[in-house]
């Protein structure tokens, strides 16, 4: 065997790039009825231990399975709901690694089965033919959140450490506002969404497979943020600043102004960030029976 062949036969390289210090985990499991049959398209909510503040909402799939991604370390409870069944809430659980939850068994609610209740209240999450709808207006858990924070809670949506919006593992998601594509850059869109309060938003629609009417836009998926109709006119604005500390410190600030008239809406913002990013690279290489280890910052 030639030297070149030996070289490629024994050469392995592993590259690990670590940015920052944050670590997130995945929770997965399945939901069943008392006959161990899967409960499809039931609502799964990850909450803090008070059981009040919602961190993330998801749906079970056709097989009753669910997965909650990008969960920060901490103590949480899982709450489930499904029409005709008694709501379930788990005991507090510590998340410091990926977790496979034992099957959750939901019991039928005899009171709901014996009664016919007419209500106009929309469920938290609706599954429609072409989209999943997160009814923000219908939950107290959204109170106090801004538009960007609500996006983190929406089913199927993950926002990474660089504020990239990911839908079912795909980047390049197209954001629509009131059914029209946003023309803002990613940074400006984040700032704009942070100026919106939960009380401004009616619902968030998640479209993972856009139809032909959307042309080539949003091949990775579309998220439509439907705002409530607001007839109030005038000018409003916001000023925010923040500081984060990892290996290096970073300071950021932004200011925005919005003016609404009878037939127009004008919006502008300015943002600034001062600091340094840090990458740690660890390269392990095994070659011809010898292990090489190199690190750089």
C-alpha cells in the first residue's frame, strides 16, 4: 500500500467550533390516551415551575410524538391539553441534558363528554390545511412579551444564539407582516418585532410548505405575523439598551420611532453594538497512529 493510500486510510479530522457559552437541550416524548393510543395534534407547553409562564408551545404529530428544541438549562414543567381530556401537568424536572420523557397518559374528561359547550374562544394552537396558527390573543402566557420573544414560543420555530430564525431545521425563513413580505433586513426586523407588544399581535401563522401563490418566496417556510387592527393615530417610539458578558463584554442600544396616519404608517430605527466576538477552535487529528491536538482562539 502506497504512502498516500496509508495517509488517507488513517487520516481523520474533527473540527469543533464553539461560540459563546450558552448550551441548549432537546426534550422529546409522546402523548397517549388511556388505551395507549396516540393523541395527534395535541398542545404541549413547556412552562416554568410556577406553571404560569410559557416558555415554548408545540404540537404532537400524527403519531402523538413531540419534540421541544433549544431549551435552556433549568427547572421546567410540561403541560398538555387536548379537547375532551383532562389537562395534564408534570412534576418539575431539571433540564441539564437532552431528555426523553416517559409517555404521558391523558384521561378523558367525563364532564366535557357529557356536555355540549358552545364557545367562541379559539384554542392556543390550531392546525389548518396549509398552516399552524399560534393564537397569541388567546393566551395570558404571552402577556408582557414582545414580538420577537413570542416568535421563540411559537411551535416549530427556533431562534439560535445569533438570532437566526429557524423553521423545522431550515434557515432563510421569510417573515410576513399582515400577509405581506417584510422588506426589513434581519437586524431591522428583530428591532421592529421587539417594539411590538403581545397586545399588538393577533396571531402567528407558521407555513412550512408554502403554496404556489407565494412564488419563490419562503422556500424554507413562511411566518406571517398578523397584527390587530389599530385605529389609533400618532407617534410612538422605544429606546432600549443591553449588556452581555461572556469571555468579552458586548453593549448594544437601539432607538425606534413609529408614526401612524389615516392611510400610512412610517417606521425608522437606529441600532449600535460595541464589543468583540470570540471563537474557540479545537482540532483533533489522528494520523498514522499518532494523535495531534491543536487549539486556537
